[in-house]
């Protein structure tokens, strides 16, 4: 499958790894929008938030467990933001479900 993030998981494209286990992979965004900006993805390919179902949603809950742990480890105790862009109107550019985790400064109150 021609998917950038599947290739990152496979090690075919380099990334700055934050965390990895059997189910998820986290790495720093190549174009950071905040002092701390990493992405966390399921290793299994899910196209977007619109493709989450009863069959694959367990990994999404697990991703949020890992986010809480990584945020604490990376010094985001004062808060952070989690974003997933979905589809054309959501400005999703990579069609592999990913959650942006942003922090390290007081973020804008603007959401869109
Ligand atoms: P989105 O617009 O939500 O689909 O976000 C895709 C994100 O992936 C953007 O923030 C990009 O900067 C980031 N990105 C694209 N290619 C890479 C890469 N090779 N390594 C790390 N982050 C990347
Ligand atoms: Zn993929």
C-alpha cells in the first residue's frame, strides 16, 4: 500500500521516534506547529477518523492512554491539544489515521 505512515512504521522512511509498541507508533512532526508536536498512529492502517468502527476502535482508546503517558514524560503537565484532521474539509493530507499532540506553550483558543 502506498501510504507514507505505513512506510514510517515499517522503517522504510526515517522518523524521529517518540514511542513504539506492538499497536502504536509515535514520532515528531516534520513541520512542528508548537514547541512539542508529535503524531501518534495505529500501526494497522485505518484511513481516518471516519473509518473508526466497533471492530477497530480499541486502538483509539489505547492511543489516548499512550498520549497521556507521553505528554507527562515530555513535560506537557500544564496541558496540550490533541487533533485529528479528517477528510478533505478537515484538511487531512496523510490518509492514515493520526493524532497530532501539540503543547509546550499556551495554545491559541481558535480551533478553526
Ligand atoms: P494532516 O494534515 O493532519 O494529515 O497532518 C499530516 C502531518 O504529517 C503534517 O503535520 C506533516 O507535517 C506531517 N508529516 C508529513 N510527512 C512527515 C514525515 N515524513 N515525518 C513526520 N511528519 C510528517
Ligand atoms: Zn497507512
